[in-house]
């Protein structure tokens, strides 16, 4: 128990109060209890966790205030209490977390210096049963209450004075037993729910993973050459001989995850954590052992390159792409037992760009004009980087960029997803993915005749994205383009902006979009020139 550092119990439909005994887990650095049915107050005993860095309590039924002792935990850097019934004044100490504090959707919460909270009233302060540490009142220490247990004694009498030391020892023993039973109960429920998840394919046995011998027997007839590799906890390309294909796998050791880590992060691929699914992949949200949130893309080996050397080369490309406007690849895992490969990316909390278009959901904010400009600029810089923005990096064509492939982080910075991913996939899978892109108008005209993608193909798709972001429409009508060509901004710019936009910027963006979507590829600008044009002052057209 002393070595427990990460306790991951999210998404298990747990009920009742958070046990005060959690405060005894002194080494705990990450506690994840979100997406359950927990109620009652946040126990002040969590303030005893001096090493706690990340606490996830969102989407429960918790009430009452946020304990001051919890806010004062010195190493705390992330606290998520969204979607509860919390109330009262938020401790001022939480202001130091900046973007690491998420109190949204708690109507009863208030505070000063928090952009997402209303300012407290006298009534709020009166009903907040807490005292800040610098107050002039003396507050008795908040010690977790334990149950009363009868003390052992002889058959005739119990000596109050002589039983003090045994009582202390017995209480300590009982507390230890209670904590062990509590954690044990959690783990039993957790393992029971894990085993009920649909975690395997037709080759799964009653166990969560196949044994080494079973894996070799089941997969030895697979058409993919990837299975010629030795089976381990997860398929490890780094064990392949470098001399056999001339590819250096040293970089892969940095990014390698094993299957157990992926299973743990996703709650054994729980459907609660499923973010999306397509014909060739599934995406799950997860939490790594260090507490960081990730998105894990699962791809069947049947959808990957059948030649190992080509797959490794594609994986090498993904690992080499590093830019502020690209989704960061954290690692990978390939498992023979599941017949899948997993790509682990940083998690983007605001979803993808498409959900902010054709927006009829009042819970999703309308993007203001500066945010739209910032998103367009960021996408342009990301594509410029892919096309060779850095001399040391060979040019890369994305081939499938769209608003669905642009994620948004908590600061609304755009992050391009799946850059280089098509290099990993089999040709028929790539073709299927591109058909979806063509249906939404991202496909450059020349692809129909040549069947080839170039950097100018990406430029064309970027032009379509500009039109979508400015008009607020994912499905562009012919009238939208005609309005842009005619300079009729009132028929081109999203009406939900209610006229709050810069006309000179809108006119310039319309021109850039039209240039990028020119029918002839040679007449389209390069992304470098687009980035340069976007960097000019707004009054320059």
C-alpha cells in the first residue's frame, strides 16, 4: 500500500461518499474518481496528501465547498471538479493552478480571480463553512473521525490507565484493516468491471490477454509480416534486427508503451472512454500513470502496412513530427494478443473544430472573431511545417486534412491530427479514408485525373477550411463561395458573430481562400507564402 502512487477508479459507477481514509494514502500523486456517482462533500482529509499532483472529481454528485486544506496541498497542479453540485467560495490558493483548475458547471461556486466563476456575494461567504489560513480565528485541526471499537479486556474489568497503549495499537490496526478492505473492495469491483468489458476479438480466451504460446499459435497464419516478430507483452519493433532492414529503431525505445499500460489508461478499453470510431480505427481517452490525459488510437493490424519495414518507416515519420500546431505523439504499442497497434497522443480538451461549425448546440460557445483568426493562422503554420518549414525535416504531405482533423486544446490552439498517419495504413484503407474527404469537398480537382497528392493538394484543403471557419458552415453551399468572390461579406461571414469582425481581415481571408482553392495547382500559393500573408497587419489587403 505504501507504494501506491496512482489510483484510477473513474467510470465505475461508484456510489456513496469519498472515504475519509483516502487521506492516509500519503504517497498518492494521482487520484482519478471522475464519471462515477459519488456524493457528499470532498473530504478535507485529501489535504493530507502532500504529494498529490492531479485530482479528477468531475461528473459526480459532490456538494459543499472545496476544502481549503486541499487547495493548499503544495504539489497540487491539476484539479478538475466540473459537473458537480459544489457551492461556496473557491479558496484563493487555487488561483496558482491557472489552467489546471476546472470548476465549470457548478452553479453554486463563486470566487475572485477565476474567469469561469461569478464573484461571491455576502450570502456565499456566509454559507461557506471554511476559514482561510490567514484568518484571525483559531480552527481546530480536522482529524478524520473513526468508528468506536470495543477494547479487549479481561473477564473481570478493564483498566482505563493500563489500556491506553493497547488501544492505540488496536485503533491503528483497525484503521489499517479498514483502508486495506476499502482499497481491496475498490479493486475487486474494478477488476470485475474490467473483465466484463469487450476487450478481445474472436481469438480471445477467458483471460484478458493470450499467453505467449497461444499468441504464437493463433497469429502464425496471419497474412501480415508483422507477426514474424517475437511476442512480448506488446509487439516491440525495437527487437527486430537492425541489419535485416537497415532501419534504426533506437528512437522507438523512447516512445514504447506496453499493453498493460494501454489497458490501464483506458480502463480496459471501456466504452465509457470511447471518443470515436471509424472503419479502420477507434479512439479512446485515457490517463497515463503520470496523471496526464491522452487519446489512444487503436488500429487493427489488418489495416496497417503489411510489410514491416514500411510500417516502421511510417512510425519513424510520426515520431519525428514536432510542432506547436500538430498533435504530439506520446508513444505507441503493438500487441499480437489483440491484433492491434495503438498510437498514444496528447489529449485535446476542446474536441475537434467541426463541432464549432453549423453550431446549433447552445452548450458549445460560438467562436469569436479573434479566435477564428488564431485558429486559421495556427493551421497554416502546422501545414507549412509539414511541407518543409524546417530545412532538417523532409517535406510531408498530410493528404487528408479537414476540420475533423483539427483538434482544439483548452486555449483554443489548433492541433492538426493524423499527420503522417496514412504512411502506416494499407492502401485500401487509405483509399477508403480519402473517399470521406472527397465527399466534404476537400479533395483537389487534379487528384481525380492523376491519383496523386502533392503539397498543393493540402493547400486546396486549407482554402476550404478557411471558408468553413469564417462562414461557420461545414457544408459549404455554392452561394458561400460566390459571396466570397463578390466580396459580399454580409453573405459570407458567420451571422452568429453579429457583425463583430474586422472587414479588412475578412476580405483578405476570402482572397486567400479563393487563391488556395484555385482549380489549377500551379496557381495556388505555397503555405510559406500563405503564412507570410496572414502575418501582415489587418489593414493591409
